[in-house]
C-alpha cells in the first residue's frame, strides 16, 4: 500500500528515468540542471530553490548556495492530468518489459 524510497529507487518504482537533463519529475524540461565539467553528468545541485516561498531566507542566501546568486525564478507550473496525457501520448505505443527488445 505504501512505499518509501530514495530518488534512485524512484526509477524502479515509477518507471521515470532518473538520469540526464530531464531527471526531475517536477521540473521536466524547465529544469536548471547543468553538466559537470569532468564527467559530463547532469547535476541538479542547487537547482530547486525556486520551489521555496518567495520570501524564504534561502532564496537570498548568496554564500551557502551558488555563490553570488539570488534565486528570483518561480517554480515551473504543475501540469494538469490532461496536459500530462498530451505529453505522454506523443511517445506513441510503448512496450514495457522483456518484450520491448531493448
């Protein structure tokens, strides 16, 4: 009935890919991920302060987060069920499991 997981287990439970630039299930394409210089991996470190209330003290904190940066952006809009269905329906027929051939 209930399951508590960390983000890496989220992939197995929900089927959402937790790798790459679109790994955040809330931000999707509107994320602020950046690529690490050494390995080329996507990093979401310091990318979610825009979900805090506008007057939260962490938004103005220039020292403990990205140095010299104040977060002024608002959180990306939450998609309705119909909007989410439109996004998912663009992928066509998806076959899961061993029958997928991948």
